[in-house]
C-alpha cells in the first residue's frame, strides 16, 4: 500500500462521500428535523450527485480537481452546508496545489487549511455544536498519525474514530451557531446533522483506501 495520494484517489474519495450522503440522507434529514429545517440530507445528496457527475470529466490535478468540487458544492448544495463544505474543498485544493502525488503529511496540512476555511465562513468554535466539532478532532488525528508515519489505512481510521467521537459529543452540547441556536436549551440532547455529515468524509476515506490502490 502506497503512502501517496493522487487526483484519482481524491476523486474516488469524494465519490465515496457522495454515496454515503445519498445512502444516509433520510437519517441526516431526521437529525436536522429536530434542530433545523429537515433538509440537510436532501441538500447534500442532491448537490453531491452533481459533484459526482462533474468528476467524470474532472482535471487530473489535485488542486484543480478539489477547486472544481468546491465550486460545484457552493453552486448546488442548498442551505448552510453549501458554503461550508464548499469552503472546505476550495481551501483544501488551494493548499495542496497541483503537485502529484501527495504524501499524507502534506494532505493533512491541506485538511487543516480546509478546516480554516470552514471557520472563516461560519465562525465556528469548539463546542458550538457544528460540523467543526467532528472535523477538527478528525483532522487533528490524521495529522498526528501522518506525523508518526502510519500507513494510510491507519491514518484515516484514526481520523474516522476521532471524528465519530466529536460527532457524538455534540449530543450534549448547547447550539451556539446556526438555526439550532434559536432553540436554546432545547437543542441539547440532539446530535448535530452537520457534524454527522462531516464525519462521513472520514468514513469515506477509510472505505476508499481499503477498496483501492491509492495510486489510482
């Protein structure tokens, strides 16, 4: 198993994420119904179906591919998820550039830039009950595992586990951002839909790295 990531691997990762949000869109809508507009899953599934189509003729360079993904997400994913996920991919693409293949440490730096884009767009902080609460620990775990020179399956599995813990931690949080914040104390006891969908980014990476050669 190589420790290198190509544009082809990135395309497969995003396709795997698209399939996960399609499969789980009812669950995401149900989570959103408790504290939002009940359309988070529908918005993501519809938008990433367009992304998957665009990937059929995507550029064969990592940065260009991710910028295409980001701009497509912004244009086609409704609600707050479009700007937030779009910013993540746009900033990730800008950070890693078009040199290929990438090693895991450089990819981890790109993920941190993607997280910074989410923060800049949504002003989220730890404990606000948002996608940040899954993204940040997942990316931290990936960066630590990459720095320790673990192999890619181990790196992405560490990220998945940390993201899931962050997702689960949102259940007991009081929402301080977005529509859920209007509920005040009533937002406590509900898992955040954005943190849930963000966790699928890490799940998709673990599935894809297990199913494919990362050089592809």
